[in-house]
């Protein structure tokens, strides 16, 4: 999965600031902008005001630091620029090939990396975005793959929580 930065130009901008709605209106007017409010405006056809509102949790120190999260899916690309510093090999295992690697089996196996990104993308690296737990230890448990079928025993072992 690649998420190389692309130069895009837009007349729309998003700015995060601390203050009141009146402060946001004042700053927007000063710079010839429009304050669209603190919520998701339904872009890309999604419902309005359906943000997960994670910033207040981050401000309280909940960033995933010290938390281990393993994505049980088709693998997590351990070399991905948005994930590599958070990858935890001790929380990773491939139950399809029986090796200690979180990496997907085929190039078609991308879902686990995408899910892992939503959880543990590092912040402020000029790529893609940021995960909700951007300081977590992220493991990948390969259970699903386009490269083969999974047995009941493999699924039971993966679901046991024992990855090594």
C-alpha cells in the first residue's frame, strides 16, 4: 500500500485552533476565510458531524503509548513509511505461512495494512494522515490471505492471543 504525498492545490483549508466559535469566526474573517464549524461537513457523501473527535483524547495524553494492538487480517506491511516505527514484531505472526512476520502474503493483501494505518499511523511525517493511537505498538497477525485457505486450527491459534 502506497501513500506518497502528492502536490494538490485547493481553495479549501482546514485549521485546528484552540478557542471559542467566536475566536474561529474572527480569525477566519481576518484572513478572508469561512468558518465551517468544528465538525465534519459531510464531505465525500458521508454524514455530517460524524467525526470520532479524537483530539480531546490526545490532549489528555491518550495516544496509544504503551498499548499493544494486533490487527488480525491479511497482514500489516511492516516497511510502510506510516507504520514502520510502530511495528511490534513480538505482537505479530503469520498463521498462514507459520513465520513471525506481519507482512502480507501477496500484493492483493492490503486490508490489514489499511486497518493498521487507521489505528497506528505515526503523526507529522508528511504522509497520509495520523492513526487514532499514533504511538501504539502495532502488530500484524496474518490469518486471511489470497494465497491460501485457513484451517480451523489456524483460526483458533490466531484467536487465542498467543502470537509466538
